[in-house]
């Protein structure tokens, strides 16, 4: 049995992982979804990692799963507690000293119109679930956005990247290049948009558990 530490993205919450949590527990694993202190003006990246480490507690056989903006947090957790695997799900990949606010320009992300966030982020999520996700959105305080990523190097933990083929935000072509340039690996791919934990929870849970047995 593994313990999956599930980290949400910017403006999100642990609630987003509820369906995947159920799927993982149904497969005999433990899952811990964490609310990062994103609304706390005094909280920095280290505090975000602290929240995950505290929630994990003494659990072992840890798999850290980070979505989107959570890519800045997942590796920090792996640097603090023993982890068997880090899985980045359509996530930002930081480099040492890079602030999250600088990632966009540094990677050549470009401009995306976010006037219709459901169409951009949740287009394949069932309607009522997408609306609920929007109601549960949280504001992101500024401190963590402008802090340099504190690690001097990527943690020594096996890392997989799961790219979403229909992602309208972190588009596949863009992210394949970022993964190649920053991690030196080829991403795995799954159908669906930017929020597979809500749109395809069963398939995502299956991918995560397959990683434990070496199947992609």
C-alpha cells in the first residue's frame, strides 16, 4: 500500500482531488489531499511544503503528486521527506532560484486569454462539477509567487510527468518542450484537459497506481 500526497494547483483546494482520493482508496492505497495556505499573505513556498509534510505525518511509501502550480511545491516535499516517486500532472517545472511569477516568461509561455476559465481549464469536466470548482476557487496571495525556488537541484527521486493532450492552458506542444528542457525526460500522456482529477478521476488514479508497478 502506498500513500499518495495530492497537491492542488493555483487557486485550488484539496476538494479537487476528492474523486481521485476515492479511486485510490478503492485500490487499497491511502490518499492525503492538502489545502495549501495560498490565501495567507505571510505564507511562502516553504510554508506550502510544510503543510504537505504535516499532513503526511509518519506515513511512508510516499508518492507525491503535484498538479499545475503545485509543481513548485511537490519537489520541495520530496526534498524533506522520503518519497518513492514524484508525479507532475500538467504541472509547472521550476529551476533553482526561479520565482513562480517569472516562470511564464522564462519558459516562453506567451499570452492566454482567461476570460472564460471554464472553457480554458474545465472544458471536459461535467457541468455541475465545473461550476462547483469555480465556486470553490481561492485567491492566491503574493508572497509565494515572488519567492525564488529554494532548491539548488532537483531532488533525487524518480520523476514522471503526465501531460494532458487536450489541455488548452498548458498546451501539449509547449509542455513537451518544457519537460524535455527542464527534466530531460519524455512525458507520459493522457487524454483530457487541464483538470484530469475532475474530468477523468478513474483513469488518472489508474495511471498513478500503474506507476508503482512500472507500467505507464
